[in-house]
C-alpha cells in the first residue's frame, strides 16, 4: 500500500469536486495529477482494484442512496443477531474493552501507551496501543502527529507515553490488511468513553464492510430514535478510525457528511470499500 497512490487519488477527487459542473474527462483528470491516462488507469486498479470510471461511480450521491437502501436488510440481520453480518469480506473480530469506572476516573494512571506512525491505503496514520488493545487510530496530514498526541494526552491524561515506530508500523499493517485477509488475527480496542459513547461505538462495529448507516438508523439501534444529534457527536468523538468504522455513517439523503480525517478521505474510504466489496462479490 502506498501513501503516494492515495495522495494522487485524493487529489483526483478534489479536482472532480471543484470542477463538477463541467464534468471533466479522464484525460483532464490525468493531466491534473501529472499522469498519462494509462498510468491513471493503473493507479486506480492498483489502489482500489477497479477502473477510474467504476471508482467514480461509487462516489456519487445516487450510489450512496442505493447503498443505504441495500444496507438496511443487512443491518437488520446484523443488529438482530449481534453479529457483523454477511456483508464484510471477513470479520475483523474487533472486540471492545472499555475501561472500568475507576480507570475512567484515573485517566490512564499506571498505563503505558506506545504510539507511532504507519502507512495505510488512506495516507499516513497515527496509531497507539496499551497492553490491552488499540487505543487510538487517526489519520495525519503531511505526517504531522502533534494533534494526535495532544488528543491522546487529553483522553489518557495520566498515562505514560512512549514512541515505538516499529510497533506502529506493524500495527498499521495489521489494521489495514485485515479486511482483505481471511486469516487476520483478532483485534481488541481499549477505549475510554461514556456509556452512551460506548453504545454508539459498539453499534458501529456491526455496520458491515462495504455498507453504510444513517445517523437516524444508528440512533434507533441504540434505543433512542430522537438522539441522532447526540449520536452524531459520539460518532465524531470515536478515537479509533477505521477499526470502529465511523466513516460508514452518512446522512439519510446520501451526503457523506463530515469526518475527523477530512470529508474527501471519507468519500475515498467508502468508495474503496465498495470497490473491494464488488471484487469479492465477483470472486464468490
């Protein structure tokens, strides 16, 4: 996986968004990012597994609306059974280990957290873990990690922080290769949050790979249909990007909405998952 590939894909999507009124041709897009059309074609095949034309179809509001409709039956089965459902390439086997009330008050006292940066299909990523599991995953801009370290300190104020780049590189590989490998190891996330936030984050884990859920549907799943705004707040405070898939929550009208890692990155992540899901469907 290459951050350079993602940077070019992201630049492509930004260009298309800016010039959407005139609907640029692929030749225009290739020229904008400094590639020939054949190299642009290979870029998308390498990164997403599909052609640029197919990938761009997955970025449309129409596709998002259709995905919401298709996801509803899958979500019903997933939420009803408590399992992640049939829509993923495989189960991440992500389990949530929440801090105890005493640990919540202590804000990480006695814990050692190792952190560092790694590569991902969506650019550089900051990862951190305690002995009990992954405690933070966040995308960075130009490799700058200061904001992620500050967020880590706010959540785990009294923990001891240690930089461990070797651990981080291996952990990032494990996290982002998991959806594509049937024999990936189970992953545990170690989170500190309110009971409401934990309920939302656990519900997010049951949204299958390649599917989406609306804020209202997610609120209904945790037992409070009227709490879509509060649910959105908990989604936005998710400390573990990708593993707890807050990027799969979109607005009911098909608009992807905001994302801590950037709206363009969210659109790319959803289209990447749709691409990988379509490939898996053809192989099955």
